[in-house]
C-alpha cells in the first residue's frame, strides 16, 4: 500500500514532537484545554457540538487525555482549524504541566476538584494543585474558567490572577460570573436557565 513509515528511536517522544509541531502551526486557532476530576469529556463534547457550526473544530477523541492521547489529538490540528478542544487528564502528580506546555491553551477550564485520582496524588489539596497546572501557560490575553462552587476556588483564582488572565467563574452559587439557575432535560433536549 502507499504508506510512509518513519523509524524513530522513541515512538512516544516522536508522537510528542508531532503534536507540538502541529500546535505550533495553528497561530490563529482558538485552543481550549479542559481538566477536572469529573466532567472533562462532557464539557468537551458540549463545546464541540456548540462550536462546530462556527468553524472547523478538532477535539480530543473519546477520552484520550494522557501522555499519548494529548499529542495524538494535537496531531489532528491543521492550519485551517478554527477551534481545538482538548482534555488534559492525570493519574499522578506532575502530569498536567507538561501536557499543558504541549497544548498552550488560549482558554484553560477546570471543571471540578474531587478525590477521583487520590491514589496517585495523595490529597484533595494535591489534586487541586495538579489541576491548577493547566493555568500555567496563561497570560493576560488568555482566559481561565474556574469552578466557583469548589472549596478550592480561591486557590485556583489566585493562581489565575498571577498569570494576568481573564477569570470567569461558573457555578450554582450566587456570585458566580455564570450562575446556573436550573437545568432540565426532556425528550427534545435540555432547558438551561443561567444568570450571566
């Protein structure tokens, strides 16, 4: 068959280089990175559905959000991609920062902080610290979307403020920039009421 093969000393390293290269070619693409103990895939799928009508959208396939999945997903970017939506996951401390360095998001989203991965990180505070690494490459032109209802909101907000990024809080509690008032599903879809 008409296929091209490359022999490389380390396939994971080569995959990462391909992902980083693909990302570097997308100067005008709006890149969104999503992390959190729960909700990453749901948020990614909603965003993909909502944004696809407005431009070519590339998103993480399934839940490919680790050291193989992130560069694999980035490799699907092209210079005509309008939106890239990528999940960034973790199993232990120290995984999110290098993945975020690859993704270089314009918008960093943290969905939640829970004990979903405590076996690899130790405590809820350790998980919050790890998830906060998705904010590490933000800058004043970029945006952080944070879970207002989380007991770790202030911690995350302080880190985001340190980058100069615009902060948008989302939650059910009064005071959130985007406050969910109600959410109901029915046979034809969903009804969402929010205060923005």
